[in-house]
C-alpha cells in the first residue's frame, strides 16, 4: 500500500517551459488536491477534485491546470513556467474533505 | 476574512520540558480544526481532528484542545523525535482546508 505518490521528486525548469506533475493514490479516495508550500506562506490550495472527471479552483489557481481522468490520478500542469512558481508542490487525497493524506512533495525550481 | 495564525513561529525546548503551541482562528461557521505534523522534506501527516469547543484529543505525548477562538497543542515531556513543524488547519465554507503558517519545534536532548 503506497498511499499517495508524486512524480517527479525534483525538477528544474527554465522560464516558459511546460511540465506535468503526476499524483497517484491507491486508497480509492474520492477527493484529491494540489497545494503549494512557500516559506512564510504556508500551504495554499491550487486546485482540487471531488471525483473522477471533476476539477475546481482553489485559492491560487492562476498559471496551473489540472485533470482527473482516472479516480486514482490527479495531474497538475504548468503551461508556461514562471519563477514565481518555484515552490514545493504537495498532492493530497481523502475520503472526506478534512482528513487529507499527503504525498512526499515535488520540489520545483524555475530559473 | 478567514485567518489562521500559529504561534510561536519557532520553539526550542529541552527534552522533558513541556509546552504548548497555539493556533488562533477567525472563521465564520467553523466546521472543524485539524493538526498535522510535517518532518523536513516530507508531506504533512495527519494528527488530530477537533469539531467542537471543549473537545480534546490525545496521542502519546500530544494533546489537542479547542475553544471557540483557538486551539492548543500541548506537548508533555517532549523527546527529540517530536521535533517537526506542526500545522493547524480549519475547514471553512466549501469544505476546503485553510492552513496556518506552522510552528517549528526543536527538542534538544
């Protein structure tokens, strides 16, 4: 039972490049989330999904897109990376909205 | 505006020295308050859920309490392995979590 996994663990991008972060969970959870964590800012919700085929905007959605084609996967895309998107990204999942299980994180640097 | 504020930002304790971490919130219609532990380089790990004022939860050396305006995480006789960042979060309208900035706890042997 792997829980929540994230791919990749580290990535360096140049400004303007695109990439996709993959989150996978094997707990059959309905809810999935993408957060970013920055020093002094805490965890902030980017996008979330309440079930397969659904997505919704969180607190800081600009510059990101998401897709949930399969219940176990939640993808976060950056179409044109900017230095302001340098951060640590966490994926989480839950059966109910509150008790979320987090992945190990992806450290992204945009130069 | 809904806010979650944690204090102190950092706390240094000697092993065995008990203390408390504070999480104050201004949220209309609180539906729950949650405590997480985060170790360096890892994702947050769920600790406790508190739903109503007066509620308490315990786990090993940790005890979480809730009032109408704040929550405390009491650490009794801490050990070095309790060193971590402790995050609190509240549930507001829309069922999404709002996190505080965290308290970084360091326990020296």
